[in-house]
C-alpha cells in the first residue's frame, strides 16, 4: 500500500492519507455496537462486572454515544487533522520520515514501543491534569457521564479536550522522526486501545493480560475517578500511587 502511494502520489498527498487511517482506527466501534445491541449471551462471561451483572447501554445511550462519536470524528478530528496537514504542506514541513524504503521489522517494533510508552506517559500527565477540580468541571466531566463506559464513549469528550488529547500520540512520533507508515500503525493501535478500554468487555485471560491494554483498570477509573489515569499501560499509575485493580 505505501509503495503504491509513494510511486503514484506526492508527499503532500500521502500526508492526507492519514485521514483515511483515522477512519480505519474507528472501525472496531462497529463490532462493539453490534455486541451492545444484540447482547449475545455466549459473550456475557467477557463482560466486565463487579460481583453484579453489568447493564448494557440502552438504545438512548447508544444513540447519544454515536452522536458524540460521529460529531467528534467528522466535525473535530478529521477537519483539525486536515487543517494541520494543509498548513504543514504549505510551509513544506514534513514531521515524519517519508522515504520509499520501509523500515525493518525490528526498527518498526522498537519505534512502536517507544511511541506507545511515550504516548502513555504524556496521556497520564494530561489526563491527571484534567482531573484537577477546575479542568474537570470545565472540560473532563462530560467524559465521565457514564460510570460503566461502552465503546462509543471513547471519544465522548468536550471538543477542546479532544483537541488537547491529539498531543500524546503525536509528540513521540515527531521526536524520533518515525516513518509515516509507523505513525499510521501507531494511530490505529492507540485508538483501538481507547475503544477496547471503554468497551465494557475483557477478552483477555490470565496470560494475555500482561501484553494487553489496561482494560480493567480504565473501567475502574470510570467508577472511582481518581485512580488508573493511564490508557495503555499501568506503570505510571504504579509509579505515582494511583493504581487500583479492584473495587
């Protein structure tokens, strides 16, 4: 795919392909919407609960979540990204490596690990800042509308806060001048992670939990507010004493 883009389009055009990647990164929402609508009994065991049956979001709540998700994607995320790319192209600024030769698998893995860790550190700092009384009331409270989140609440955010949360995934990519192909992969992984940790489902087991996102921890965050500020990993919460894995 990247070779085709490189051989047929300019760097400016390739940058705009990021918009398509952002749409791809939201596709798991369709899967989880179907689960919430049809309530498959065979998957009930994967629902996150705390010694009680977890309620499914109502149709009204699903419509509310879908409205916010679509609004933030098509009115905030895609337009802001488009404007950012347009301005970068206008001043001839390309923050990512855009060589035709793709990096080796090892290089990709280490870049992605750095981006995921760096993004989570920045996310923790920004997220915890958003829980200070003024900023919580002004911006972040809307994200905690639902104490038992579902996938569509991933981007259930105030528009200003949503724009601020562009920062954590972008900065690590720019710092290491990663290849744009790796940046695209990272965007998909990070947004998929955001959907998974809000889904209300945990498909991991006792072995996979060491390699998967902080699904349980973030679900607990929506109940207890002042714990588990990380999105992908738990090391920042453990380091700063905000980790909790039970209620």
